C-alpha cells in the first residue's frame, strides 16, 4: 500500500533536498501522494515547479499536489513533515539582532532568539498536530524538523501527540567523523547525547571499538577549528560538543563577534542565498537541486528525514538519532524530558537503550536548559508572561532578572503579530 506524505512548509528552499531523499528510498518508501502545503503561494509555485521537474526526470509514478489548503493537505496523510518558519526570515533576523541590544547573544534556536521563535512556533505546530490527529490516516506521524526542535517536541509529546523530531547535527557529525577515520559513514555509530542543539559525541563505535579517544588525541585541532571550539576544551571534555555549545562555552567571545558588525548575521546570509535559490528554481531547464543549496544549511537533511520516515514505514529497526522522550535512557533526567539520542526505529516509533550517566559538567547544563525549555513550553501554550520571564531567567544565555524583564517586553512587542495568546483581542 502506498503512502501519503504532507510537507508543511513545502515552499521552503529545503524541499528539493527532501524530494531527493524520498526518491533515493522509493523501494522502502512507496509514496503514492506527496503534498506540498504552504501559505506563500508564490514560493510554493516556484519550489513546487522544481520538485515536479525533479520527480518527472526520475520517473516517479506518484501524484504531486501543491496546495494552500491545510485541511486537504492533512486529509489521510500518513506522515506530516513540519518544516515551517513562522514569520519567515524577517522574524529570524529579529531573533538574531534584537537580543544584542540587551547584551545577549542573537541566535535563532538558542538564547532569547530561540525563545522568541518557540513562542511563535509552538502554538502553530500544536494546531497542526491536532488537525493531523483528526484528519490524518490512522496512527499518522508528525515528524518535526522545525526549530527549536527540543522545545517543539517537548510541547508535542507533553500534549500526547504521535510525534518524533530530528536534527541534522548527528548525521553531519557521523559523516565528518567517518571521513577523519577513513571509513564509510554507515560503519560509524555515535553516542550522541543531550538535548537538541545541546549535545556531545561521547563515543564513535566502529565494529565494536570506540575510536573517539584516538580521534580526539590526533584530530582535536582540526575538529575544533571546524566547530569553533578550542581543541583544549575538546580534550578536557573527552567528547566533541555540537557547534551550538560554542554559544554556552564561549559566550563573551561570540557576543563580541556579533556586536562588532564584522560580518552579516546568518539571517542576512540566508536571505541572500534564498533569493538566489528561488531565481535558480524558476528556471524551467533546472531538473535537479543546485549546488548553491549546500550553502543554505541543513546538510544531510534529506538523508536524515527520509531515512527516518522510511524506517517508521517499513519497521527495519535501524538506529538513528532522534528527539524523543527520555524514558530512562539518560540517568538523572526525568522520563518525560525530551532528549536527543540514538534510538531503534520501527513502525511503533523509537526505542532507546540505556546510556552512561552524563558527567556533572554536562548534566548541570542539560538540567538548566531543560528547565528553560519546560517554562518556554508553558509560556507558548498559555501566553503566560510570568512563565516567559522565568524561562528567560532560567536560560543560561540570559539569566539575570535585570536583563530578562526588559528583554521579554521587547521580544513580545516585536513579535506581537504572531503571539495571539499573549495579546488576545479584547
């Protein structure tokens, strides 16, 4: 039996990556109907046009649907992929710049910028999940790639939805580590542990042998240069932190870089790249994803997302890194805390084995950020200002009440158009 997949945010420039992933796995994942849904009709037409040409060239037999009708997109869907961005790149630019006025790092998924994105995003994704439960196929899955994945997934699972989240960070590390070790990526199994965008690679297993210690010993300088973290810190931790830990470990250095104005914000870079991509996508002669798409970010997104959905469909029981409930996998963290860890994927979802306890220097940071994430979920769902203020105070990249109070007012005001729960109509 074929599968219906609905992509929410189908007008994203990422979509050709996703199409490629599905085509590569067409034997495992027989998609009868692929629906690209977006509220931006112009982008949908441009991106959808390229998607259709790619599918036609590869002789895909299914039905591609482009629509602005959410209900039609979700009706009967087996998988609903969420890759939306509430407020678009303009909102991202605000997330990356407004916090600087308060002496805080500007970033779209961590710190106060990530908090603002969560407030905009969580209600929208929860509404999509509720409609999927009503309109989707029996046991339909919501697959979230929308950041901040950890907060969005905490909200989805707290509300009881059949959902699973993913990030491309782990698969990116797998590819990098495999290259440094000179082996094929599928031979490397990572002990990737923590929260979304707050993870460490604690082991790299190749045929039953952990190769990470020797890799750190010989390649810490090269790895550190790639992720922006000092080699000495990598050696101290005995683990490879994700790039996003740079914001926590090197806060003052990153803030100085951002305040210097020496380079454009990532939002401005992405806006420029997206404009170029959309111009390329308009070309009726283009029948494959352009090389420029690699600069957009989200490397290996197509591989991670398509692999996850294929495994949920055919139940192969392979191991993948996903965002799920902890359920005892990481000691010292609550069962209902959403974590990012390797798990075995089958038709029932993801099941993780047990991992070593996190050492104090990791556990303390994880517990603090998880407290922030829970408060952010409460604030986003209920439009709860006290919870929002507590969330910023709990966030290690804000922390101080004297900063958090004024910053919260500024964030809420700047995002007022997207925060109906904080500003109900009277």
